[in-house]
C-alpha cells in the first residue's frame, strides 16, 4: 500500500502512520509536521485545505488516501465563527481533497475519510448501526455534508469509506486528557443522570480500523468507528474513577456545563448507542472491546 494521509500529526494520525510504509503526509505547515511526526512520513507536502486541491504530484504512486484532517469540535465555545471553521474544515477541505484526487495523473482507487457519530444525533437507547438515518442538528448536518463530499469520489470509481468515529480514548491527548484532571482531584462524576450512552474507541483500535477499511474491498460507505460495547456515562465514570483510584460521584449538571461550554454542552449529554456492525461483519477483531481494560492499558504507568 502506498498511502497519502491528511491530519497525520493529530491525535490519531501518528498511530496510523506507524502502520504504513513511507506515506505521503499533507500538512499546512510541513516544518511543524516534521517536528511532530519525525520520520513516520516518507515525504511531507504543503497543503492548505481551505485554499484548493493538493498538488497533483502529491498523489504520484498513491493507491490509498486516508483523510483525517478537521477542526476540533471541542476547542472553545461554538460561536458562529467557530461553527463555520468546524464545518468548512471538513466540508470544504474534503471537497478540495477529492478534486485533487480526481485531477491526479492516476486517481487513487481508495479513500477512507473520517466522519463522526455526530451524524446520528442524540437517540436515547436506540441501537445505531450504519443504516440509521441522520439527525438534523448542527453536527449531524456537518457530517452529512462532509460525507457527501467524500462520496463524490465514488462517481469516479473510487471506493469510499466514511469512518463515523466516536469518543477516541488514548494516552497523551484526545478526550481523555480533558477528563483526567477533575477525576485525579476526586471531583469527577457522571454528566447529569449518567444514563446517556457513550460510543467510545481505543485510539489503537481506531488506527487499525482505518487500515482494515482500506484493505477490505467489501467495505463501502459508512463504517462506525466505535467499540462493540458502548457504555452509559455512569459506567464510564465508574471505570475511569477505578482506573485512577479516585472516587467519581460528583454529577455535573447540564445547566452548569451549558453556561461553561454553550451549545457544545448538548454534545456532551447526547446519548448514542452506536454499534460497529460493518467492522464486526467484515471480521475486524477489537483489541480493546471493554472500557475497563481499555482505560487500564491507557493509564498504566510507563515501563
């Protein structure tokens, strides 16, 4: 496999790069990317997703494109400007990437593009497989438009997979880094009544799932990038408290988080019982299917 990767210096990207052989990495700042990922990339090509397609030569010899780039949804309040950045980084960036693929001397035959479980909105106890319809809130509408731009490549014969990712857990960053401080101080606890479902995945399994999607010809369209065992927020809270050896019983009320985070608080309280049906049906084996074991591995002291 000769791969090209966007978002290679993010939280998931380096894990994926380690499984690839000399991939091409697209970056707005190649010097910063090189400092971040070292020799994990074969070459780094400058590309600003908002300015147009990548250079044609970036795709020379490439047969698989992994598209991970996108503005974080959890940085700062959702002002109108921030929501525009969240949307454009995904929708406009993906549109320009696909244009670049189609303008290449030879179109790469596979595109595995990030998406998110925000596609489904908050659905209570409903089991959500890849066939479930989208919601109509902000994140759902972003995901629908994001996937539409990726799937435009299919019209040119590209096999496209959209990886609807849940809460990514791993050491050194991601969602868990934001949660650890209050838990270590003994101030962690469930969100509200804690009954909402959390679709989560260990970062190592997510990186492997990207590779599985690229290497499995029968996978086309949406694929849920989540553990096969979603947990309620209260169960996650207990597991994290146990992993850091601290009590975790102080509930965080919705109104307080709404004041603190604004509209993003609705995402924190969303209930999404997402099941990775496509991954399971195509033989993917999760290394960390259970939340307790996943947290124990992530938080284990370094040898």
